[in-house]
C-alpha cells in the first residue's frame, strides 16, 4: 500500500495523464543511448496496472536490448533485403474501409511533406520503410505476447497494456514507437528470446530517447473532431 501512495504522489508532482497523451508520439529516430534496466522495470511495473478481462492479465512480456536486440535487428534487416514478406502471428489487414484508407493516405502524405522534397524520392521512401525493420535505431524493444488460444477480448487487453506502457514511458522521459513491423518476422524474435510456440508475438513497442529530428517542430498527427467520433444521448435529462 505505501508503494501505491508513493506512485500517486509522483504522478501528482510530474506529468499528468492529459499531458502524456498529447506529448506521446510515434518516434521514428532514436538516439543510441542505452536505457537503464531500472527505468524499463518502472515502465513495466506501472504498465501492468492496465485493466484486463476478468483480471486475466493475459500478457507475457519479453524485452530485448544490447547485442540480443542487434541480432534480432540483423535478422529483420536481412529478411527485408531478401524481400521476405512480413508474416506476423496476427495477419496484416489487406483492405481498409474507404474512410480509414483515406486517413492512412493523408498521414503518409503529411509525413512526406514534413520530410521535405528529395531528388530521389523513391529511394528515400524505400529507405524510410527500411527503418521499420531496423526498429528506428531503438536501443530497447518490448515484445507483448499471449497464449494462442485466447480470444479477441484478450487482444483488446493487450492494447490497453500497450497504451499504459507508452504513457508511463513518457512520464519517465522516454519516447516510443508502437509498430506492427516490429513483429513482422516472429521466428527471429522467438529464436533469440526463447518465446515458446504456444505464445503469439502480438505486438512490439520500440523504446528509447528520441533524436532531435525524430519529431518535426509543431507536427502532430491529426485526429477526427469529436462530433464526428462520439454520439451522446440522455445528457441534460432528469434521472
């Protein structure tokens, strides 16, 4: 109990949840600086406070850094160079509804605009895509796994865990990149981390300190306006 009190006091004195939500972004260029194990442990300890279906806590977490991560990175880079198609344990979406596809195209265009015009645009695009398979140079990657027999609801729980981890990372002064391509070749991750076959490698979160160019000044990815997203009923009525 005393520990929980200390955690609440720290939150009250530091970054608020709303601040962390607005400050968080997907970092695509990390400094090589190592992240202390103690800091990673703090992030995980807070992150696993995430809710889950009937408190099942379906997650199994594997964290890679140093030479272990470099070997995984090397295997990913080699697969990409050989044009091996990504094959994550959870299949990629091959078709999006029109409205979602439009938003995907809009954010890609924004990123291209932020990067500026390049004489070899096709080459630059390929190099930018290749950075996914190098984990954006992150010194740490958190891999989230769960039992293969679990349902959609447990996948939802993994999303809750992911957001909790990223917000606590921001509180600790670190940046993150949640990316499906971090788990594009799960066999390479299993080989290095000893992840058993009964677990799916669901998701990856790159972790570290963002470089100066990792977030262009004043850039924030757009969000749909609230009236377009939320519908309210019953407010203002007498109970």
